């Protein structure tokens, strides 16, 4: 089996809280470790290579021809904040989508919201404060059948019958107070679909096969990371509510399964075409998606 290399540009939209920094210097490192472990389980012929960029300091990949995937992390900021670095990131995502068709785009939490704002704002999607307030701790996402079937079909070329069914539900960590609103059932472009929902939040991600995938939650967070974040974010919260949040964080999750799904997205081929983003080592680079 040919070796496949996926080159990921980790676009860090924030810095981990102080107690997390000794273990994780960037959010990108959290994603990298989970994706490498997912590859070892699902596709041992796949190598993940990543480089961190601090987009709050306007750092970006110097050569997009050498990038297969951009991954936009979470942030304490909101995608609609009037900050220069957010406007720059917004424009960058749009440019990658329109002009660099070989690059896949993945976004988590803030990244999910910013991608929806950047690429789907013209279709009426918007990001706003959730009137229900925070979604916190480990919560269960109901994964939509259309998304599961489409992603599975796009990765059969690589894994064949060994590909496990994509789960119907995922339990991952959450910490967000903004959400994405889709104004009507037909608002998404024809090639796009939603990923799933929780009882709290209807839009848990969006997906365009072989191009864009987002998740509202944080599969990259574990108990320790999310607890330390909430000690900062919730420092002035009602103690009873904060303890309930810690209790929700201290639950088993499906981070490994979520990482495998993101890996499959990075490797999937466009329907009906022999096209994948990541390059076969020693072979010709695959043609761009159109």
C-alpha cells in the first residue's frame, strides 16, 4: 500500500490557558497528537505532518502549494468581533476555498463559526450569541445519516471493507456561547449538508464533501484541558453552576472516534472522481478539486 502524507497547517486562533501550556504549547499540538493516533489505528500508511501558525499574530503558511489541510482552532474570541486578525482570517479562508482547491478546510468551535461566516454568510448563515447560553462539558451529538454515508463512500477507496461504520452519535467536550444559525432548511448550497445536532445546539457542524468540514465541539479537549479552561472562563460564575459544569466535563467521550472522522475527511475522495487531498509519497500530486 502506498504511503500517504497529509500536511496540515494548524491555524491557532488562541493560546491555551496558563495551566495547560506546560503540557500543550498550542491547540494545534492537541489536534496533531489525536490525528497521528487516529492514523495509526485506521490508516497506518498515512503520515500526519503539521506546522503551527499564530493567526492572532498574522502568521500564515508561506506556500499554500505545500499545504493539504488548514485546521482552524477554537478561540475565546467571537467570529463577528471587529478585530483585524479575525478579518484577515476570514479573508484567508475565503481565498483558500475559492483559489486553492486542493486544500481541505476543517474548523473547530470558533473555527466552525468562522468558516460558516466566511463561506456561507452569503446564503444567510450567521453567527450570534446563543439565547440558551453556554453549552458545556461532554454532550452527545446525533450524527446525520447523509453525512455518515457520504463520508464513508468517499473513503472506501482507501480502507475498503475494513472501514468501520461512522457512529450515529459522538460524545465530545464543549465550551461555547455562540452558535451558527441557518435561516431556513433550503439555505445551504446544494453540495453542502449539516453534520448533526445536540439538544442544545441545532448546527453541530457543516460539510461539503472533500472540501470543508466543521465541528462545534472540541474533540481535542480532554477532562484536564476543559476543566482548566472553565476555571478561567467561569471564575466569577455561580459556584453551583460551575460545579455542575465540572461534573459534565468529567465524563467519558468519543474523542478518538471524532479524530478518526476528521482523518477520513482529510483522506476522502470527491464523489465519482479519483481525487484526494493528501499526496502519495513518491507519486504525482493529485489534481485540484473543481
